[in-house]
């Protein structure tokens, strides 16, 4: 009699392990299906380019990881950003341009969102911010668009934390806009023998180039949306109006 309960418990534990195994197998099948679909899309995107099998495999793997992570917590967003950042460093310029052009076919977001994710991950990497203590990727992106003196203010005021609010970041950006001469230039100007270093100028220039890249991506997205709406209007307008 005393053995019956233990036998029941053992059977129950085995059943749980079997169920867990089924879940893992189902998840594996789902990811395999996503990977298979991705191979056709990736092959089509890079058609006409001499892309190695290794490059195609890396893009398919990146797509599979991103789809698996999309919709999860903030940490997942930065992991997605890191994956995109790795791709940007791996692909050739032509390959990366082709990938960005058809971003929405590969990933569940637009190229402008991909840019924000990548820039956020790049900043987190540069500043060595632990994922669990990092601001949201959208705020990290906002910080990445600031000039070096703005990022210095963010660090000095302890705003690189998980619970930082958008209002706090916007307040720093507003403060920067009030001063037409960057703080670094003012500090150097106050030293009679000092000059602005080449490194500082190049850093500022690179920040502006990255910001221009982001704005260009957003403009392209808006242009496409406007074109889609124009096409819908053309269909919905009465014939006499279309002909006028």
C-alpha cells in the first residue's frame, strides 16, 4: 500500500517530462518552419548579387532569431538590435542595402524601426550598459541622436537607467536646443590656448550623419505610405473626378 503513492508520483513526473518534451519539439518545429520560409525570401532579396552561402545562412539565422524574440520584453528588443548590428558589420555595403530595402519582408518591422533597434544596441554596447539596467530601446535611440555633449549630460545626471522616463530625456534635448553653441565648444573657448580637437569635430559630424540616416529612413517610409494612399484615392475617386 505504501508504494502506490510513490508510483503515482513517478508516473506524474514522467508525464510532465513527456509534455515538456512535446513543447520543445513543437517550438523546434515552429522555428524550423520560420527558417524554411526565410530561405526563399532571403534568396529572392539577394538575387542578382554574388552572395555566399555563408552570408545567406547568417541572414536566415538572424531572421529566425529576430522573429523568435519580437514581441517579448525590453531585453529582447536590445537583443534584436544586437543581431541587426552584427548583420550590419558582417554584410557588404550592397548586401546590407538590399537587406534594408526589403526589411519588412524579412522581419516584423520596418527599416526605420530596425535602424532604431540597431542604434539603441550600438549605444548600449558603446556605453557598456547591462541589458537588465538599460533604458528602453526607444529612449536609447533618442539618446543616440544627441551630440556628445548631450550624451555627457545624460550620463552626468544618472539617466542611463531602466526606469528613466521620456520626459527626462526630452528635457535634456530641450536644454541643448536653447544653447546654439555646443557646450564642448564653450568650454574650449574659455581656455585661451585651447583649440577644438579633430576628434570632437569628427564625433559630432558622425552623430549628425547617423541622425540624417535615420531621418532618411523615416522619409522613405512616409513617401511609401503617401504613395499607397494616393493609389487608394485613385481607385475610390469617381471617374469624372479622375479624368479632370
